[in-house]
């Protein structure tokens, strides 16, 4: 009896809370001159501006890569360009296999591993931007003459993805010019 009445009261309170939220939202929208409305609109405006800025930065990076490729940039030039973008955006490339929580989960326990694909971590928040992938390290037996089979790699890494480059990666939002300057000077030569 008490639990039934308690559940009914809880349901009524939930309903009242939802209605109060609706009234609050309606008042914010109806009178944009109140301090609470001004704060809400300012927060929304900042998010819209930030998303537009991030898109422009991403588009600028794509254009910069296209210009570099059309001018004959070498893979090292492109690598330097991307390294600069990562540094400017505060993204760190992690290549230490002993660190935890930045690597894709492995189903089998492998004693020795090497980095197949580095992990990327936001140095400001500590959040993993993209998990890396480890692979079993070749043993000294046979002096590396035999490569591990696909089955061994699947068993060790817990993944069947043969081409990690097919995966979509996130780009760091910022602009860089040193490499394009180097490409420009090479073209002028």
C-alpha cells in the first residue's frame, strides 16, 4: 500500500517536473531579454560559431593538402604538415605499448607486442582521440625470417581488420604553413 502510494507520488512529481521544464523553456524563448535567456542564447551562439570555425579549419587543411600534393610534396612533407597540425591542436601520438587504455582490446595475452598503429590522445583533456593497435612482436627464433600468419595476428590483436588505413580517422582542427612554405620554396627552385 505504501509502495503503491509512493510510486504514484513519484509519477506525479516526474510529470510536474517535465511540465516545469516546458514552462521554463517557453519563458526563455518568449522573452529573450531576461538574463537567463541572454545566457542561453549566448551559449548557443558560441557553439554555432565554434562549429563553423572548426569546419572552416578542416576545409583549410584539405585545401592545404591538395595544394601540397599538386606541387609535388613528398611523403615527408605531408608527414611534417600533419605533425604540425597535431602539435597545434594539442594531440599527442602515443607509441608506447606499455601505456594502458589507449590500445584496442586484445583477446589473447601476448607477452611482447609492438605498435602497429599509434594511438592519439588529446593532451588537454586526456581523452583518447583514436585508439591504437598493437601487434605481436616477432621472436628471435628464426631471426624474423617468418612473418606471423594472419591467424596469429587475429588471435593476438583480437581484430580481423587487414587494412587499418581504411578506417576513418579524426583530423585535428588547426592550420599550418611551414610545410606549404617549404613546398613553395622547392617549387621556386
